[in-house]
């Protein structure tokens, strides 16, 4: 009898924070940097998603802790050509934080929620996001 082996990548250990905000990505990035002490900088290449024959680009800002290599990433959920995670339409941005970094900064969520241009912030379980892999590119 043949044995089949399912080879899957394990779920990454990240915390996802959904952010509702009505300002441009660079203004939100500045506000989050100011309130959290992060140094989010714009990534050279955007995340792209092909849907219905149209390629949409979503801006990305990264911060890497030099000591531990833990990463924080701010991803735009909306572009002129589409939505990255359609099941989370209410979120304008996602802040994806390595759990290692989140454990060392337990007040990170509160700091993001109280940032200047943030209307609301909410935690999302990564395991329940159907297209969560798009946030990790």
C-alpha cells in the first residue's frame, strides 16, 4: 500500500492587527512610527495581486529589529484596482508582527490603537484569514 506524505508549511507565528484609517499610507506609517517607536520604511517592491485580469499593487512598510531579526510589516489592504483581503474589507491596513516582537512589546496593540490617525484597531487571528498568506510576501 502506497503512503502519501502531505508536505505543508507550518503557520507562521505572527500577530495581525487590522487598522481602519482614512489617511494615506505614508501618514499612517509616520504616526505609527511616532507612537510605537518603530522605524517602518517603504519596501522597494509592493505586494501585487492578480484578480479578474487586473494586477493591483499594495504598498508595504517594514521594520526589522537588528538584534533579533523580528519583523513588523504594515500592508495596505486597498488600492485603486482592488482589495488584498476581501474578507476583511473594513480594514484599511494590516500590521503583521512576529510573535517574538509582540511578546517583548506587550503594549504594542494599545500604542497602535491610540496612534494619531487610527480610527480603530482590532486583532485578527492569522489562522482564520483565508488569504493570510498574501500578507507574508
